[in-house]
């Protein structure tokens, strides 16, 4: 932790900007953004780079047209608003999130981080404060990954620009290429200055809704996010032998389905026995061949999704998976493929200490927690000091039309964000 002394100097200006956060204005901006793709059930359908999302981008570009401001769009169509600092040569402080949604998403996932960032700029204007470093508010392209895979394309390409070339080939279900959707985004925002992908960033903070129930259950309004858990995906295939259901005695079978079912239930039981609240284990896909009512299954393929904030536990769970499969395979055979892995993200100590001071300054109940979901901040952490700030989700609901957060919490989050961004931008 950094000493309080270190962040004492800018605290008065940071406090001043925080006091100018206007909750009504923030809520009004959030409602306006939600109107692009708003559904009758209060959900929002605004998938990445669709005509609806492009309209929302055009609306964004109509905001903040003063001389201190410049909209910028890069080769991944990340849309960024820069508020110039007194030392333009210094690396900027960046905040933001994404404005694309799931096919049916809520109105706050991603949108909150972008709108809270813009409200901080309004508050800076109202407070009449000019920061040393520029502050940039960014809307990352295609975070959700529901239209084009993989997700978080924009932030991933920003942190490592050579990834873009692979993303350009991605296609949606209708055969539209990401590249042409990206080109359309570049065309509809002529006022935005074109820029190369990626630039040095002094620090990145992403405000986001929690999307889970932990903060509400604990009675917290703000959460300083110290890490994003790691994940490993496996595909397990069990090979048996297909046989007639009526003629083949039980002891003469190599039943891939019974074997796979035993493996899955044993894996679940042994994972639960570890009594680890941070551990996540999910078998979400289970495919049976030939899938006939009167034939013994010859092959079963199932997925295993393991998540944990500590790499050592991910390794321990991989060992457990191997052991469970080995002990339960019986007369069948099996193979395991690692489909994907991502190590846990540990956020930057200094940015975390600034965020901690910021949440204390708001005076609301706060906590420190890890993120169960992936966010753009995960990729930013690969290229600059980064951290996240959470506000609670009512009943933990997200990726759902009913997604919501209490207004007071949304406003408290914008205040903490203001305090933290200004602290980082004036030093
Ligand atoms: Zn999100």
C-alpha cells in the first residue's frame, strides 16, 4: 500500500471534482444510452457494431464538442474521448468499458463504466479543473463476444495490436465479417479522429456492475476489485462400445455414458469437498453418441470449466480432474484436451491504493473483492497499471433484462471514480 502521505497533495482537487458529480445527469445519460436498443421488457439489445450500436456511437460523438475535447477512433473501432491535460506529452489516465450488450442484455453492463467516465468529465468541467495528464474515456469494441467471437476484441487488440489481423476474419451468424462491421463504425463517426491501435497509458480504471450477489449480500455499495479469476476449459471424451440394449449383459458392456456420468458426479463431489468458496466448477455440455434409446453409448464428450483466483488452485484442480477420470474410467478409455486457459489477473497495487482512498472518501460501505467475470480491464492489465471498481447488482442479476443497480450506488461509484481518476491525472 502507498502511504496516505503520497496521495495527500491531490486529495483536495480530487475531492472537489467528486463533489461535482451530478447523479441526475449521470442517470439521464444512462437512460439515453439505454434508449438505443431498449426492449419492452426493459432489457437492451445492442450487440457489437449493429446499426443500433452504431447509432449509439453517433450519439456519443455528439457529446463533449468543446475545444478541450477530441473523439478518437482506432483500427479496432474502439471509440475514445480525450480531455486534454496541461502536459499533453504525458501518458493519459484512461477509464471506460463497453457499450455493446448480449442479444438480450441489461442496461448497465458496460454502459455504466462508459457513462460514469463521461460524468467525471462533466464534473471536471464544472469544477473548473485542468489535470496534468489527459483523461480518456473509452468504449471498447465487442466486449460481449456474442456477435463476433472472441469477446473483448477491442481491448485485447489495444493491448496487443497484432491480434487485430486475426479478429478481422471473424464472422457473425449471418456471415458478416468483423472487418466490414468495423469499417461501418469508422464511417459513421466522421468527427472522430482516426488513430493507430494502442498507445501508452499511465493507468486504467474500469467501473462496472458486479454481475453477482456478493456485494449486495454483504451490504456494500462499492467494491475495489483486486483480481480477475483465472479459467481453464477442458473437453473430455470417453470411448466405449456401442451394443444392443436388449441383448448385451451389463457386465459385458463398455458403456461410455454410465462411465462419463460417474466421472462427472465424482468430480462434483470431490470439488465440493474442498470447501473452497472461490472455486468454480461447471460441466455445461454433455454430448452422447449415437444418442439412441436402445443402443449402449459408444462415445460421450463433456466440457469442464474450472475457475479460481489462484493459479496454484487451477493446477490442483487439473490434477484432481486427471485423477478422477483415471479412477473411474473402468473398461472404457478416455482423452482430455485443454481448450483454453487464462491465468488470474492481479491488478496493480498503486492503482488499487488510489481506488481504496477513493472509496473511503465517498463514505459509503465498501469492500475488496475478486471478479468472477472477465472484463476489458483484464487485457488492459497486460499493457498498463489497471484496476476495477464495482457497484452491486440487485439480486446479482446480469445478462438479463432485469439487471439493475440502486441509483445511490451508481452515483457513489461515479464519485469514487472521479476521486481516483483525478488523483492519478494530477500527479
Ligand atoms: Zn461488461
